[in-house]
C-alpha cells in the first residue's frame, strides 16, 4: 500500500492562457495546470481528476476560468494526484 506523503491546496492562475488563440485556451489551461503541479510538487507523474478537466471546459474552449483551486496529493512512489478542492 502506498501512503500519502504530502497534501497541498493550490490556487493555480491561468492568466498565461490569455496569450494563446481563443480556440485553444481550455486545452492550454489543462497543460498549464499539469505544468504548475510538476514544478511545485517536483514530480513528473501527474494524474488529474476528470473534475478538473470538466471545470476547465465547462464554458467551452474559448473561456476557461481565470484561476482554479486544486488539492494535490503526493504519494511515496512519486505520483501526484490532483482533484478540485472544495471551498
């Protein structure tokens, strides 16, 4: 059984996405979340919960949210699992 080492809640800004073409913004925001977690949790093995993708795509490809609140959990084997953090 793999135990949880660390748990963090991050508010990930998605302002960078405004500089991409409007038809690719939600797709780029998923990549931005993954890049943010790779940098801050220091792991390449990132698993995103489908709820994160749903939240980023709920207003379509053109208008992702400006920021997203995520709970990231890092396990002993180096894997990071992320899900939407409840308010």
